[in-house]
C-alpha cells in the first residue's frame, strides 16, 4: 500500500469497519432470568447503530453445557436455550442487516464440548467411526502421554476409563481437541461454516485457530523447572500443517463469500503473522496478536503481574504498525472477554478515569487497522473487586485460585489481588445500562454480580453528557469514517525513547494526521528532537482532544496535561 492513491484499489469494508464485541451472557437480559440473551441484544441494536458500529462480533451462542461460557460447543447448528432459539438468531441477523450492520460469529473449532455427539460416539468404543475425530493415546501404567500443561492448569490429558485411553484437551478436560489431521473432521467443519454463511452471517472470529495443528508424535515439552507439567506452546501453536489447513479452508469456504475473518493466534510475531494475513497468502484477513496483552506478565506467566515501561508498549505497537503495513492488515484491540478492563490496566480508573479512557481510545482509533470495541469499553467500565472467590465464575480463575491456595498454600488475599487485576471476570460483569437495580441489565438475579460503580458509570448517564466517554467514542468512530488517512495512512513514531509521551504521524495522499498522547498522571512538556521536528506537520488543525480547553498550536515543544490526547490534521 502506498500513498500515491493506489490505496483506493485496496478498499474493502472490513478494513474501514469498527467492530463491537458482544459477550451475550452479560450484555442485556430480556426475560429476567439473570442471563443476557439474543432478544436482549436485539433490544439494544439502535444503541449500537447510534454509536456508529459497523460489525457486531457475537461471542458463542451455540448449544453448550457452559463449562467455559460457550467456548465448549455441543452442537454447532443450534442455539443455547439460555440465549433463545434459531428464530431469535435470525431476528438478530435481520435486525443488523436492516441497520446496514454486519454479524461476525465466533468459530470455535480447535475443540468441542465433551457433550458433543461426535465425542459421545468417539468415547464409547475404540472402533467408533468418530474415534479419530479426537486425539487419543493409550494408558501406559497410568503415565500421561506427555508433559504438556493445559491452559487451565494440570495436564492436557484425561483418562477415559471406558476405553482406558487418554484424550487430549489443551483447555478444560471437558473441551477435547479435534483431530484436524482427519480430513473428515475438516469436511464437517467446512460444511458447518458454509451453513452459517448461507444463513447470511458476515464473517468469523476464529478461536485459538493457530492451535489446530500439533507436532507429530506429540513429544514432551522442554523442561524448564518448577511444575510437573510444562508449557508446550512451541509444539502446538502454529504447528506444521496450520497454514495448509487454513489455505484449504479458504479455498473450500472463505473465498466464496464476501466476509471478514479474524484469527485468534497466540505467540505470533509480526513476521509470523504475515504467514496468516499476508495479502498473497489466501488465509485470513487479520489476526489478534497477544504481544501487547502479555506486556505485564512476569516470568511466572499471566498471574505474575509486573510493571511495564511506555517505551516497551510503544515498541510493540510500532513494530506491528510498520511490519504489517502494505503487506497484511492489523486488528486493533485493548480488551475483550478474556482481558482486564483497559482503563484499569493501561489507564487510571480513579483520579483520571475519563481522561485516560478517552486517551486510550484516541490511540486505538487513530492507528492503522480495524478497531475492536469490547462491550462497556465505550463507557469506561472498570475492573471489579469481588471480596470472595465464591463471587467469581470464570473456570480459569477458579482453577488457578484452587491450585495456588488449596494445593500450594498461597495466601488467599495475595491470590485475590492478582485476580482483581488479571481475572477474566473483570470483562464479564454485566453491561451497565443505567443507575437502576442491576444497572438495568436484568430484572432478576444476575448470573454474576454487577460492578458496584454502575450508578456513576452507565450508558444512560453518558449519552446525555456531550463530554462523556461514550460520546467521545462516537466522535472517534465518525472521524475514522470521514478521513481515509486514519484507515489507510502509513505510520511513523516520534519521541521513541520518551517514557511519558506516545506520538505518531500518519500520511496518505497529502493528508497528515498527528496523534500525541500523555500516558502519565502528571503534566508533561515534550521537546521533540531535531530528527523528529521535520516530521511534524507544519500547518494543522486540531481534530479532537479529550480536554475541553486545548492549546491549538502544534509546535516542537508541547505541554500536555495528565492523560491528555490530541489529534491534529493537515491537508495539502
């Protein structure tokens, strides 16, 4: 992609879209059972249209026993009764299309539920025609087939006593991994995908899609000390046949529809990402990378929280911006159903709550790529601090707490502090619609408690305030729609080594966009270097800022208030 006008030949709707992720269980409850549902989503489509959303990404609503909140699917062609039925789904789909919005579904095909009919048949006997739909190994004196650690703790193997063999599960034991080496499994998946696309679905977000190919023989992971089970990601992430499978999926299914695809891919670098999203690869349109999401993870992993420097943060962002530019497409996200709330993680959810929430939004929506907004992000929802482990619902959180406190004797208060910061339930408390009981989410008892700050932070209160976070998001989305440089422009970082300021310039066909962000709770003056000064647009107008009164000047020295964000535009 160049800045000579040829970018227009590469225009497609999913590059210019803004995506909003709905976690159905926590979005809106229509029938008072305490669980969000499809009719609840339908009732709020006008709100999403008002916000300016182009695509609704719907987390799983398939039939599921809910061990992992819908990411354990027991029937790919049915709707979970708690959410409604297929008629409700069709109503949601038509409601979106009537509003010129699109629907992207979650595709979870690395594993199924152990209640899926395929696994019921597979586990019944060794000569079942479905046996090879999953990955089995014989029981040899009660020893696990290898030493891989599950994402959710413990071994990746569970003994099926009926046939005395182990099956592989990278996640919960109730989520057996599918055997993608079996062409019949792939045929089943492709047929299911076509079934949904023929209904009118507009794309797929593909859950842990780079885990579908495992190293042949499933060898032991290298021992790095500590626990009995070891991280084996190098043996099942971006495995030897993953690109073969995705190219086959594209040829058999994806290339035949006008759709949007996003792959969730753990542990990929920008150069590896281009193997998935390169314009000549015939695989996926974009992917979710986790390099930024791992920035505060210490040597002990996710729960071992460490501090980070802004220079680290900027280095990650800039590497993805520059290495994919013109060769692949970026996705832009700061939180989702698996991550803490962004304003609590990367901002300041106390003294500068609104300012830092807007600053982070400014960054996200002026970078190159497709932005993803997670429900509640647009009103600055924060992490929740439940006082008791019994108030949490997430299987990963509960398993980790039990292992740390019950088995290893860790202090419960210390474990809860880590959960307060990194637990997945931070993102799963009900969306705060208004200041009535249960934040207007349900007339019943919510499946998980509402964050106690809902009377101060809610949609209704913010919609009526022109200076609110939600109205700021609305303006950012509108700007992106009106200025092609925000979508397609190139990227140059300024003040690279500064630990307080993140600044970058975007260029496209004579237009320049300059974004400057203060990532601290202190006022700060930045003095740009002689190298950076020529890159700053000379004649510019202030496009948007998160403070009401702003110095309009764009100069070589700039003074920014705590968490201040400014965006300037110049045109030739």
